[in-house]
């Protein structure tokens, strides 16, 4: 019994690890699926430049350098759906440990075993009951998709209003889990469903499942909400439905299994204060998760007040509170007294407090590479003792890009917090200007299609661009064009235009570069790296996120080699 209870209590630790590490599109090593930014509602058009004119004139004289088409990121969509399913499955097991559901498990299973008559009939009814739970939650996911549409869901990842709404929503969920109030559906709805559950056959079982869904909403609502937010922000058409399938499957399995093996109910731990402890831990996780959405808005709209050290300070405090709570040093009004700290709580507290200690050096600029993808860029940190010293150590001869550009960079004031500035890279934020400087310097241009909200972009910048060899190449051999496709800076009225690609109006700087990427390279994924010469001709096959520094160095060297061959 104790062993089973220990295993159940470790589920929040798995949930914590998943939220912090296993983000869709991010692999531990090798190539990873790039983040995507929606092009819904954004007008796409080719950006008219002198380089494009030259390239067009040459088109009839020679075949294009890029011999194979760029594959759109949708080709790897199934991986993201699997990860959404796993997130839903873990969320379902976390919900199973909520005070609203766990005590109902033995009661519901006992009802089937007593009413069913035979063991086989009871198991069959429990299976149909579990299937009804799955059907209800999947229908919820499908309704969400039908109401908003796949295009609208895809747009949520970069929409400032929705990101801020998600931030507030998760804060409310977190406060609810901490016990300030309960989010419940109308009692009249629960009573009506309960009355219908007295009907026999499939209809009765379905309404029994619906009653469970409504009654347990105060516990499952925040988890479902968080899951739907995460699934929707990934922009997958079936994301909400797949997430709900994983969630409901995790809820349904125990009811069916314990109906098949009712004697196993004796091994379940008794309900008690530990259920509320799980709820509080998840509430603190909701608060930590909410900050990422607020950071997205701050970066895209250039509020410039939610810096990296502020984000880290909040995370350090939130997880410290979690650690001390697990050790019984903090207590909420609805908590039971903790007479002693169990072994599972002790190990979970060790994990959480170790994570706190790991984050503390980040307040002084430590890269914190394992979570850097989720933090604001290091360039937003005002007090940084690490980056400059680390990057300049043993590399004093190349601490800044060696370009002779003396003019004013377009949009430089907007992108003063761009990650490249912290690395001593002289990046340009306008494609035309980068081509002009490349022509003067005789260097190729590395186009970095990136985004403020792009998790994989942050990981590439913190783990690959900081590699000494990569950094040396970027500083000395390339003119960099950083094009942020999700930036919300309004274009001047004179620069706004109607896209010949989509027929809609482009009004933001991010829309302009998203337009450029989609129309010229047939993709809307980030990060996306393209090496071109000063005429805008693509030199090597573009690539996305690749966390192998050797591969990225080979990519850069291939671009340099092709550029030199063109000059000859």
C-alpha cells in the first residue's frame, strides 16, 4: 500500500519535469522540429528589392541554386500531436489524484461490481463508463476546434491579446488550486445529469460519466484549461481533441482496471491531506507556467519591463515555496497537519529545491542552458557577470563583428534587446540593408528567421551560437539579418502594403518578414536559417533548428565556400 501511494505521489514530479523540459518541438539532441508562427491573418507578399530584381533577371540564364524545395514544417505535425497526447495523458493522471476524483474511484467501481451481478458484466459496464468519459472529453476538444477553427488556434501562439488572456487564465487556475476559491459548473447541471444517470443501458452510463465530468470540474478545470491552452498555442488542427483524448484515457483506465480486478482497490491509499498537497503543487506549477505567456507579450510588444532576472526571481520564489510546502514548513488554510514528512515528499522536495539552487546563478547571468529556451533572452538581463566574460575569454581577437558599417541600422532601437547583441554580433534587422552591407563587405548574408516567442530559437542562441567556433564564424564571416516574424511594431503608413501573395494588408514589421519567408521560401517555421549572397541568391539548402554544433558549423562553412566560389 505504501509503495503504491509513493508511486502515485511521484506523478506531480513527472508532471513538473514535463512542463519544464518536454516541450513540443524540442529534442535533447540532433535535429528538432522548428517552432512555427501562424501566418493566419497576415498578408504575404514578395518584398521588392534591388537584389530580387537582379535575381529575377538571372533566372532565365541559370537554374536556381536551391535544387530541392523547402519542406514546410507541417510535414512533421504528427510528432507534435504525439507530444500533446502525452501531455494530456500525464495531466489526466495528475487529475486522478485530485480530491474531487480520487475518492470517487472506489465508490464508482464498487457500484459497478454490486450492480453488475457478474464480474464480466461489471467489467463491461465499467468499460463503457470509461469510454463515455473519453467521448465527452474528446467532444469538448473538437468543439473548441470547431468554434475557433484551426487557423485561429494557430494564431494564438503569437497573438498578444490571447497570450495575456492565457496568462490571466492560468493565474486564476493557480489561485483556485491553492484554495482561494473553486471553479465549478452550475449545480443545476450536475443535478440534471445525475437524474438522467438513473436510466438504464448506455444512456445511463453516459450520463453517469457526464456527472463525473461536471462534479469534478473544480479540480479538472484548471488542468484541462492549461492543456487546451498549450494544445491551442501549438497551432495543430487536432491538438485540443488529441490532448483531451490523452487526458480522458488516463482518467478512464483506472475505472476499467479496478472493475476488472476489484480486489486491487484494497491497495489504494486512503484519501487524506496528501490529495490536497498534490493540488497545491499543481497550483504553484500553474503560476510558474503562466509567466511564460506574460513574457511572450512583453517581448513581442516591447514593453521592456519583464526582464530575465525578474522572470527568474519569480520562478525561484515560486519553486522555493513549493519546496518548503512539501517539507511541511508552509501550510494553507485547508491543509491537514503534517506530523512527519514522508519519503516521497522528501524526495520531491529535494528535486524542487535543487532546481531552485540551479536557477540562482542565473540572476547574475549564468546561461541555465537546460531551461534557457523558456526564459526571456539573456540580452534582456541588466546585470550580467557571465556572458561577456565567458564569450571574451580566450577570444579577445574576435569579441565583436568585423564590419565596417558606420551608418544607422534600421529598427535598431526596436531590437536593442535582441539576443545577438549580447553575443557581440552586428546584426541587421532589415533585409535590404543587410544585402547592401554584404555587397560592400564582400561577405554572405545569414538570414535568421526568428521570433520573440520561439522556444527553439532561444535554445539555438544559447547552446549553438555560444559555441566558440560558431561564434567566430558568425562574427567574422557573415553579415547577419535577423528577421523577427512575430514582432508587433507598426510599420509606417508609407511602408504598409497589400500583399500580392495573400491579398491582405501588411501592417506590422513581423508580418512583413513572415510574408517574405512564406512567399520566398515556402515555409513559416522558426528558426529558419538561409545563407544568401549580396544578390539574394540562396547558396546552400536552408535549415532549421539543429542542436549539433558540428552540423551547424558545416552548414556555415558550406555557405562560405559557395560564396567564395561565386566570387571567383
